[in-house]
């Protein structure tokens, strides 16, 4: 997919999203959650900023490196939605339906995190 390669996803996640020096996006494991909101924010802001804004990482894979902010390299929100649709399309059957939603763990800023 052309949109996946242009912003720099390919360099870390592999050309087809199957992994590289960073996690495979096709594994059906959601480190931050699988909602559109979380994926949009993660790609745009990166993981460090996502945490600063109150989101908590749910799990880790074999790579513990942060996701860099890529919002600067994605020209439009439509392009980002195409990337998110591509990520969803390469995941194993059954990992993205609404009944298998993995919401992000979010604590509004200023509130105590348990």
C-alpha cells in the first residue's frame, strides 16, 4: 500500500506491516488499544506524547522502543485513515470486530492513576 510506505512506516514496521526492527502490525496484538481514536493518536502523536496525555500502554511485545510521532509526515487525516484501514486489513481475522474492541487505558490529566 502506497500510503503505508510514504510516511516512513515501512522503515520500522516492514513494507507490508509484517515487522522489521519494530513490532509487526499484522499480529493482532494491540499495545495501546485498537480503537480508531487510539490508533489515530498513536500514529500522530507517538507513544511518549500519548502517555503524557493520560494513556497507558496495555502490553509489550518483543520491542520496547517508543513509537515516534509520525503526524508530521502524513499529509492529511484522510491519508491517516487509509493507513489505519490498511493496518486493520492485515490483521488476523477476528481481531478488529466491535465485540473484540480493546479500548485504550486513559486517565484524564490531573486524576490519580491507580
